C-alpha cells in the first residue's frame, strides 16, 4: 500500500478482486510508518474497513525498500500503469503499484461499492449531499497543490480543459434548469477565482480540510454530474456516484507522457473524455 486515499482505494479494490478469487491476500501498510504520504493510511478511518493488514518493524521496512528498488520478478509483480490481466496469474509474492483501472474489479463492482461506504459524515456535509441529489448538481475538481510542480501531472487540467468540459456537459444535460456547480480544490484562492468566472450558480466547498478531506469525495459522489481532474481522488468520487443518468467528463490525457498505452485504461469507457 502506498499513496493517498484514491490510490489506496484502487489498491484495495484489487485486493478485493483477489479475495473474490479465493486467494489469501494481505495489505502491507508498513511504509506508512516511515514515509509521510498525505494523511497516511486512511481506509479504516474513512470507510471503517477491517482487513488483513501487515504492519511490521524496521527490518521489514528495509526489506520493502529493497524490493521497491530492485523489483526481483520472482518476488514482485509491478504495475506498469497500463491494465494487465497477468497480475491475476502471477506467482509473485508482492504486488506493487497503483492499479488505476476499473477493469481490475469490474466483475465485482457491487462488492467494491459496498466496501466504500463513507463513515462519520457530519450533519453539514450530509445536508449538502442531500441537497445535491435534488439539484442538477455538477462537481468540478480542481487538483492543484502537489500537482502544480509535478511534471507527470501538471498542465493537463487547464482552464481550457474545464471550459470545454463545462460546455460539453451542459450540452449533454437535457434539463438545464436548477444547474448548480460545486467546486472542490486543494487551492482555495485558485478555486475562488474559478467560481467568479462561472456563468452558473456555484458553491465552493472549502471546509473539509486535513483529515476531513475525504468528505469532499463523499460530496462529489452525491452530485448528479462530475467533471474530474487527472486525479484518483475525483475519479473515485465520480465512480461512486450512483445517479442512473450520471455523466462524467474526464481528461483524455492522464499523464504527461507520449505513450497513450500507459493510461488508456484509467478512464472508464462510458465516461466522456476530452
């Protein structure tokens, strides 16, 4: 296990896929003891998930560091970013990666959804979520912060992307009354400026901070329509949206690489890609 909440959810979904096949599988969360990654291991706190966890001592962390560095194929099956069914046939003892594709768990989607039930949602967020379900609500996720200087993710979801996404989504919504945009971001000043340019009613959601940040994902999942960033956080918010007529707009490009094969399976086929 490595990375923030969205990454952990992809990894846990793969774990569930192995469990569904009857394979004994453990989640190794030892690295969170040594490395600060966002808000640490979050699945238990956010979803109340009780699973088989491995969290060992210093020598085990050294072992993990070595296999992460050298990746011996008899021990490690490493995610290549692109979807690979071979992971289910591998005899390697360690799986390392992000596994960012619905294809790993599309045949157990009901099991995955039932695992990701948000817990400890306070009254304020609950009431906003109920209101969202009654509106033509649209979530917009502006992923900034650590993305701004990261060459792998930066300058993909630009203002131009969001302008096109909003126009495309509006054109695809039959009932255009009562449309309201809900803006989510880890950069409040940028988000305020973004809101000021919108021609539609909007609300900035900026009160779920630090360890309460997962409640933004809860609210994203309650919107009828979603415009996501190249982010696993808003990906999961949109995926957990169970509105029957939902529409999700996502960036066609996920990473700054010319190899489209590396991210061709990230965005589900029924989402709108631009």
